[in-house]
C-alpha cells in the first residue's frame, strides 16, 4: 500500500474522530459557517473595519436600550467564526429581530470598544425554524 493511501486513510480517520468528539457548540459553529459559505456571505471573523460586509448567522441575543436613553436596538449575530454587534439607532423593536432567528445583514464594519459593529444594517429575515 502506498504512503499517500495510508496518509489519506489516517486523515479520514482523524476527521471522523474530530467530528465524533466535537461538542454541540462546535458542531453548531461548523453548520453556521457552512451555511454562510453556501449563500455567498463573508465570515465575520475575516471582516475588517471599513469593509462593506454581507453576513449570515443567528441572533444570539437582542437588547433594547432603557426608556431613559435614546432608542437603540442591539443584537449579537454569530456566524460560527465570530460575533458582530448589530445596532439599529432610533428603534426599540423590529418585528422578527429576536434571539435564535437567522438573518442576512449588509453594512459597513465599524469598531466600538474593540467590538465589530454594523450600524443600521440592511437585513433579511430567514424563515423561522419550525
């Protein structure tokens, strides 16, 4: 048996063991990353300040500013590679923007306190999971 065949077989076994031993969070991250690639979106982990980005992922959290502050709706988008903060200024609620919802967003990457942020991004809600 050739060395390349043995190497390919060993590589296949290593990939299988990684998959079997992966945690639910690791598998979820892999699925989100693959789904983003399938629809032609960028990875949040590769985005840099000033770039226009099209991202896909799941909303991990949604926070509304207190009534005593200017209206702001903030959400954390996770795509399997990184988290990006989405901030809609002048809004306290957007129908469909809720934790667990999958969305596609488009906007320019900004930085705020070392966090990647999209201010007032365009968004498309993905069908809700049944």
